[in-house]
């Protein structure tokens, strides 16, 4: 059975771009929010251009999490009530849910596990970034939430080519991806984020999950260092239970890892970050109800 070509993988990336419009809207929103003259109407118009996203954001704004008496009835009202920061977080959450709440045939991953793993990665990276003083933990949340977005295109190209390459348990998922499509999902995910016009800092950080140690390397941003370290803490699995199993068995921290040394982290502090993320995970699910 032939392997997918680079051209076929590129087409799968383009197909994912067309079929998954939410991330492009989020990328535009991130740029808008960095402009001093951006107003409620600007953000409302952007979100409103994606009906599915607009409906989801409005529903979440009326969830029990925000406990709005009488509720809100329009995007403009929702943005005014909960503010730009919370609106961005809702858009991020909704986009992440739309993008990852689907089964991955090639990986053997269910929709629920794909979404749960992505959400937990976002919350963990955010909590870790806050712990080490990263200037924008919101970008960390976005990076972690979209950590595995490249799987969409990898899964798509294998389905399009009717390729069936069973996962080799003797290899890591990254090695399996390289063997089957010639790129890791992190590399493919970075291609997608660039197509969606995400800030380069987030793109670089997403790519950094494939690096083992870039702490202290000149020119490497703290967000990328956080992602590279988090990728060694959180297991890459086929089910969300792999993360919970790690919580029960103890959080493994690489001995004398430069990131831990530089930021004076201990096994106890990393465990505290993990538990904080798990607590946020439970409350975030309330937003989606």
C-alpha cells in the first residue's frame, strides 16, 4: 500500500482549513484584540461571521458558569457583560471544541478523548505558564488546546488515500507519523496555524512540543520552552485515561531538567500545576453544558 505523498498531505492541510473555519476566526480575533482601537462591534462582527461559532459563544455565555440572571441575547451584549478577555477565552474554547470533538480514524481515538486531551493540555500549559511568569498565559491556553490540531490533517490524508497503517506500539506517535506521512502532527499543526494567521509565537510554541530541551537556549521564547517541557510531562495517548493514570501514579519529572532548574520547579510544584489544571478542567466542562 503506497504512502501518502507530500502533495497529498498538503491537500489534506488545505481541506482541513476549508472544513474547519473556526480557528481562522480565532486567529483574526487575536490580531484584532491587539489593536488599541478595537471595539465591541468589531469583535461581535467577526464572531458573527461564523454562525456556528456565534451560536456556541452565546450559549456558553448563558451557561451556569457565568450565572447571568435573565441571560444575554446578543453577541454585543455578551461581550459587554463578560468582557474582551472572557470572550476571547470562550471563542478559544468553542473553536477548540469544534476542531477536536471528532473521532480520529487513523489514530483510533474517540471524539471525547480527543477533545478531553486537548482541553487538559490547554489548561495545563496555561497553569504552567502562570507558574513560571510567562507574560501571556492566554496564549499558552490556546497553544495547549490546539496542540494536537495537526492530527486532523494526518487523519484526513490517510483516510483520503485509503491507507491503513496500524499504530506500532513499539514506536512513539511522532515516529509513526513520520513513517506514514513524512511529518509529525506538530509540524502539520504549525502549517495549519500559519494558514489561519495565528501569531508566530503560538506557531513556534506548538512546534516546540517535538523538542526535548530548549530551555535557556538564546532566542527561544518562554512559551516555547513551556510547551517543550509540558510535552514531556503529559503523555501522548489514545485516551484521556492515560492522563488520569499519570495523575494516580505520580507526575514524572525529568531529572535535573534545565527548565525545572531555571524556574526552581520541583515534583511537588509540577504536581500542583497538574491538579490545578484538573480542577479547571472540571469547571470548564460546565461552560460547555
